[in-house]
C-alpha cells in the first residue's frame, strides 16, 4: 500500500482520545487510525497523557463505601469477571474493522443508492450531530464542485481521488472546512470508495444544488 500522506489534526486526535467527538466523526477517525501507524501512535500518546492527568486529578479523591466494597469483591473473586471482548477479524479487504458494525459486516452488504453520474452513496446510521456516508465514485468521475458550511472529512478506502488539495489514496484523510472549495475527481486507475463525514450541508453549485435536499448532502 502507498504510504499514507494525509493525517488527522491534533484537535481530532485529542477529541477522539477524550471521547468528545460526534459518533460519525469518531467513526471516521477510528477507521483512519486502524490504517495509519502514525496517527495510531499519536492517539496512544494522547491516551497516555490523558491517563496521567486523570491520575493526578483523582489522587486526592475520597472513595465511596460502595466503590470500595465493589473493588474488594472483585479482589476476593465474589463478582464474576466480565465476558471477554471478542476479537473481530475483518471479513472485507476494503472496509477496516471499525466500519463493520455500520455496514453489516462487509461492503457486499451495503445498500447503495445512485445519486447521479454513476456515483452511489450509503448513509450510515449514526447520531444526528454529524452524518457519515460511504461514497462509490467510478474511475475518472468528478464529484460536484462544492464548498462547506462546516467540517467535511473524507477517508479513502479504495482507489484514489485528486482535488485542489492534492492526491489522496487508501488511508489518506482529507479535512475540509469553510475555506475550501474543491472538485474531487476519482483516479482513472480504478473506482474509488470513500467514507465521508459532514457536520453541516455542503455548498453545492449549479444544478446539483437543486437535488441537494433529496441527496441529503
């Protein structure tokens, strides 16, 4: 696989570690982290920093009787251990493990809906603060020229695309905000599949704007 060149920002890494991101944003960050050694290391480092801060904050806290008795019960073995978390083995070479529960186990289970020019999408079930969708873009196809009313995160799962910000291959994540207007075009070498997350509607231009309410983008 081509080395990943486009990574998460520090703000996204800190929000992911702290658990403050909307579900859809958390999903795309987790999916990128599962593919990117650099960002995974950054998340682990942030987790360690957060743990150290929490330890300092709780050092002088008084432990309640109920908490103490619960801990003693675990030590004595009177409370059964929780069931071990199953280890998920990805069943799809394109979709990383964090996506599995959202797409039914593999891309074969995705219910694609056409949105024009051969492009298809599947909106994933997440909390309403942000929207996550899979996009299937045929090789060489251009997405509509658009700007943003908020944040748009796009993670390449298969193939690649190019826009005004550069070239994005598998594992790369593009972070777009209200300052960016772009026209992503899928590489001609193969069809492109992306996970995209937005926290506000796009600023579509031309005829695409008329279809925007039906496309939910």
